[in-house]
C-alpha cells in the first residue's frame, strides 16, 4: 500500500512541480541531469539553453529554493547540479500513487519509461 503523505509534504511536492512548470526551468533540470553529478557553471547553462544571465539567475534561484537544484562555489564560479535526492523524493511520490496503490501504471512499465 502507498505511504500516506502529510499535507505539508504534498504542498512541498506541488511547489516542486510548479517550479518545473515552465519550459526554461524544465530544460534547465533536464540539462543538469545530463551533466550529473558534476553539474555546470551558470554561464554554460545559459549558453547551452540560450537564456540571458539575469533570466537564468531567476530560474536557477527558483529551482534551488524548491530543492531541485544545488549550487556550489569553486573560486569565482557557481556550479549548479540537479539535486538527485529532491528529484528522487518527487518521483517516489508519483510512483507511490500511480504504481502501488491502484496500479494505474504497472511498476515494470514505470521502470521502462525511464530507460
């Protein structure tokens, strides 16, 4: 049986989905996942996705504040990486609901989707 999530957990997951609910932010998360675990410097993210620096900073801050992205400083560079733990929590929430409680999606299918 799926584990029961507290209202504050559900609110957290809703905020995480909301943070990824714009095309640029979803592209940022996708790019950072492709460079995991090293991550990328902000300038390279902006260059790869053609997002101006000030706009990119806004998107990265939103993703970081919702626990989807981590940042570390190395010298003068800010390195951004996907927060695998936060994303795993989010995916586990969906998995619990779709694949354990009512089996709307069979667990084996869920694993195949990720391949």
